[in-house]
């Protein structure tokens, strides 16, 4: 997330590739509709891109932080 916060698009791509299936699964469990879940995940990754610099590893795991963004 530090690299993402610095605007590194490759880091963001790697983050997306390694976490998107989990995030989509969480969104599907919450929403129950594939199209709505995909939209929610897209919005969540936009928020991750914009706010990666706010992530504090001392307060928790990156995946949990991202999961909260998806749930919200």
C-alpha cells in the first residue's frame, strides 16, 4: 500500500490481482447480486487508490483495511 500511495500503478495492479477475488467474494456475500458486488468492488478499489496513504499498518492488516472499505 505504501507503493500504491506513492502512485505506483504496477503496485496497484499487483494489489488488485492478489486481492480482488477475496474482495469480490465479500461483496457477493453482502449484496447477493453479482452486478452490484462488482460495482461495489470497483468503487472500493478507487477508494483504495485514493486513500492508500491513510493506511496505518500499526492499526491492522492491509487486507482487513481493504475489507472494511468494501463493506462500507
